[in-house]
């Protein structure tokens, strides 16, 4: 479970969901649901939510409460007009964004929780494909184990829809 950290703030989970502005009609694919600390709030907002969790232990835990698929996000077929949300392992950012780019024509919006230091890199490499906006700063003490730096919630809107 390299790079796996858990978001542990209930108060800030609600703020994240508010910043994402999910609607009842939305179809959301959550990447790396972990133990469901944010999933429970996503489920309350969307028409359909699919939790994608590759870790078998987390999958077993989550399937008691949510519709969860035990598979690698990189291997799934993305549903048309879906919204991608992920607090993803930081070592997989490049692969996940590459998968999203291949499916740009069917994805509405992407929300990712990333380390703050990656924002410049993402803007430099991917701004040709997305409008990128920083939505919310997540202090490092909101995670366990506590990372050395803060994280941020970013919004990526495919330029194909603009």
C-alpha cells in the first residue's frame, strides 16, 4: 500500500463534497475509496456512485455499505458523462490522468486530491487538455499517516466540452 494515506476529517469531507458541487443527476466514479470516509458523502449527493477500490481488504469493508468494484481503475470502462473523483495514490497520478485523457470525450469533470507540490507539474503537463483550478487546501494533519506536505482538491474540466 505504498503512498496510501487516509483522509480522516469528517468536517472537511463535507467541505470537499460541497466544493465539488455534485448534483442528484450525476454519475460519479470514485477512485481509491479506501475505507469510505469521503464515499459516504458522495453517495448522498449523486444519482449513481461507483467506488473503485483495488485493495481487497478495503473492498471487503466497503461492499457492506456501497456499490464497490474491486478492480484497478486503469482497467475499467468509463461511463459516458461521468464525473471522476479521486483521492488517489500519489504514485499513480500520471497513469490515472493519462487514462482520463484517453476518455476526455466522455468525462464531464474530474476532481482529484493531490499533494500541493504536484499542482505546478499538472498545470504544466496537462493544461492543454484541461482547465485546472485549485478548489481547497487540505492541511497535512487531516490525513493518516500524516504526510510531510499539504494536499489540495483540484478540478479539471476537459477543454473538449468548453
